C-alpha cells in the first residue's frame, strides 16, 4: 500500500482536530489514532507545524521555495566567480 503524502493544510487541520478531541476529554493516543496517523508522525508534525494556521503554512512553503531558488542562484554565481578567477590566474 503506497504511503499518503499529506498537504501542509491537511496537517494543520489534523493537528487542530487532535487538540479539539483532547479538549473534549479523549486520551491523546486515541485522538491521534482517530486522525489516521501514528504517534511518531503526529509529534513530528506538531514540531514542524505546531502553532501555524492555514495561511501561515502556505506562506511558509512559498518562503521555502524562494529560499531554495535563491540558494541555487548564489551557488551558480559563486561557481561562475571561481571559474573566472581560475581563468584570470591562468593568463
């Protein structure tokens, strides 16, 4: 059975659902099982997405994508600079 990837918005919704269930008096383990994930997955999600809301998750993903793009640009420019420096030393 293939593993399901949850969207960040789904993760935040499921975290909120567990909060509601535990506030209603259900044990944490039972609340976690009711959303269909393991306890390890739940705690990993809570570490990553704990206090975020849906729009904040979307913004976080946009910033991560922009950060990755900028890192690639910096590495490309650094490589170009190193090539030019090597060519200048050769002459």
